[in-house]
């Protein structure tokens, strides 16, 4: 490996680290806002607080349409930037992956109101 290649690899690695840190900070900021405190799954009965398992959910189930209309890809950091830039609009909640996935074609998680993880 040449010295120039090593410098490029180091720069790329540094940039990836900064991007991960920015994304983690953004996620924490957005989820904290929608949770009104420390991030947690907002499905009643769910006790998930591990932020890597949490997602921002469109409450009314129109996520695919909203992401397409606003060129937000599959969500994640693009969606988090969008909600922050738009003043944290209503219609979003934080759910864990399990509750969000279970709600996919239902009005709510089937375990809503019962203790679950």
C-alpha cells in the first residue's frame, strides 16, 4: 500500500467515525423529543429502551407514502433530519422493531397494553 492510499484510507475511516457519531447524536435528539425524555418504546407494556432497537414510526401507517413524497429513502437518518428540520411534527412515535413490525398491517401492536419486550 502506498503512503497516499494509506492517507486516503485513514481519511475515510475518520469520516465514517464522524458520520456514525453525528447519526447517533441525531437519533438520540429526535427520539428524546418524541419520548419526552429518555428514549423508550412507546407501546404500552413494552419495556425496550436500548436505542439500537428503537425506530421512528409514522403513527397513521403512511410511512412509505411520506418517505416517497419527501425523498427520504427507507427512513433512518434522512427521516430524523426531516422531522428535526420541520419542527418535530405530530404523527410520529418511537417504537421498538418488534412493536413497529407487529403494527405493520394492524392499527397497533397486538401486545399493546400487556407486558412484553
